């Protein structure tokens, strides 16, 4: 049975299918992908609390730290070690459903795990007020 988990700020619930936004922004997309990959590395290493700490303020306000840790443990532990991950799409957006206007990049990764050969991870970094890209949402299916 395919397990799904949407542990994210409300803005990401429909991020993967959102048609909103504007033109591409290659510099923003590059920075957002780097941020997402660093954040995913924390998750791959089992550092769930640290991944919450490194998330966007919007994410931390929407998802309590203990809930994030327990739900992510329940989802990721059964999958086993991450074997591979590759960016399959990235879309720059200036609006997201249910979220404030700003800069977002919706990134989809094709991922493979020891016990699940094929999964899609959707990670949505946003540019915060200090100019830093931080993850505002995560979805895996």
C-alpha cells in the first residue's frame, strides 16, 4: 500500500498542482534547490528535529516540532536508506494557495529508498525576509 504524508504548512497542500506564479527565475530556482537538498540531507540522516529548526518560520508555526518528528519517523523509517534523489521539476512562484505572497520554488524529486523503489518528494522552499531560502513544505508519495 502506498503511504502518503502531508506534513507541511497549509500553502503546500496544493503546491504540486498549483498553476499560479509567474515567469521562471533561474537564480531563485538554483538557490532554492540547494536549500532543499541541504534540508533533505538532514532528513536522510534522521535529523528530524534539526530539519524542523532549519525550516521556514511559516512551516514551524503550522507544524509543532514534536508532531513533525513523530510523523516523519513513522513515514521515513519504514522506507529505509535513501538510495537516490534527482530533481525532476522546479517551478518559481510568487503566490501559493493559502500562503502569503512571496517567492517560492516548488521542487519535485524522484527518489528511491531501500524499501521503496520509486517515490516523489515535493519540497517547497520560500525566500524569507532575511533573503534566505528555507523549506516551507514537504510532501512525499
